[in-house]
């Protein structure tokens, strides 16, 4: 059971067609240690990714894209500025050729080449929030497709801001600031969250999708015969808006982070809460946690409004005792 969660908060959990999930980790207690703190941004950090060289890259409210090279098992504490946008950078994507793409609050799409050159062009009025291999989305509610089977200029208009996207077996889904998930091709939509839908993912090891949103809930979805999603389980995961949900490389865990300054680690098999990283139990973030990036199967990077990037190691008690 999560010791930071009140009885009242636990009582707010509700189930959609699945048995209740217990706050227990069948694989044994999960332990966490803070390995590193990386500092350099003047303001909030909004996104993280690994580049083609295995370096950690951060995107900040100061407009900077910063690369943190990996040295053996640690990251170099002296970051290297790759680009400086004229407005905060919200989203990041590593390119197959070794470069990077980033979306800014000014609506630009920045492209950083492997040789260090970079350029920007306007994509979405009011902000480019989503940058992916299958399309871009932003504050203007437009989804611009990049899929090879669609015309280069094809786009769709949705109500509200597009905050996240996921490509599934049946096509692309987008989450909006209106709390809805839309299927770009089929046209259907479902109400998912009170507040924006902030992250979508394929749940590891299960024929299911998941979402987190402005209401702090983690929702598990399954596709029906009609193709439309149906909510199978809804968990009151955080005490504030949840911003990211990200599976570990080995599929054992799913990490979520929130405005409530905490990171939650979920057992992907049992859907149970395995660990919550938050002050004062751990030396966690002092403000909202905005971004996550798994840097290995048992190492997680987090970043937030306090401008810090924290590197965590995760393991079970059994693994720790064997060291």
C-alpha cells in the first residue's frame, strides 16, 4: 500500500469491469536510490529522451535543448547546449539518423542535425506539443500526418489542444485538452479524463492501452469489436494532474509522474502500485514532475519545474542484497 495515500484518496478509486487491484508488488519490494542530479536549465524541464548515442537530452522552459553524454554508468554533469529556441521547448523526439526534433511554445518544429546544425519552421499556431514519427499536433487542434500512406499535406482538426498521440494497430489516436481520445482515421472519440489527456501508451504484456490525464487517473482501455475503446480499469493514481506514463524497456514496470511532485512505479503484470517516489521519503522533486525517460531497464530519469533532472536506480530487495 502507498503510505503517502490517504484512506479517503484510496476510497476514490473506482473500477470499470475489472477486479480491484491491490497495492502490492508480487515480484517483491521495489527499492529506489538517487544516483545523480543534473542541473543547468534556468527554469522548468518539460521533456527528456535518449539520442542515438545513448546521451540524455532535455528540453526546457528556457528554450534550451541540452545533451548530457553518458560516461560508463553515469551521465556527464556538464551538459552541452544543442540549440536555443526563442520560446519554451515542450516535446522531444530522437531521429533514426541521429538527430533530434523538438516542438516549441511558439509553434516551431526544431530539427537538430547530427552535425550540430539546427533550424526551425512554424508548424502549429500557439504551440507544437506533439512530435512523433507518425505526425505532429499542437495548440491549434490540428493533427498533421506524417505516415507514408497518407498525403504529405493531410491533416485533421480537433476541438481543443492536442497533447499526446499513439499509433495503434487500427491507426493513430490523439488525446486532447478536452479530456477526449480521438481516432484520427475512424473519427470516433471517447471521454477519458476530466482535464487534458496527457499521455497514451501500449500497456506492456497485455492487449490494452492506457492513458493518464489532468484528473490524476490512470485508465486501462481495451478495443471492442467496433474498434472503439472501452475503459476496463480506472485508478486514482496521483493527487494532481498526471503528465507522463512510460513503460520500462523490459516491460516489467510503467512509470507515471505528476504535478503532485511524485513518480509512481506500477507493476505491469498485476497493475499494482509498486513504489511511489516523493519527498520526504526520497529526495525527489520539489515541484511538478513533467517528464520521464527510462535510460535502462532499471534506471529512470525524471525532470520537472524545479529545473533538475534526477537519475534513479530501481531494483528489488533481493537484487540489492546480492550486490
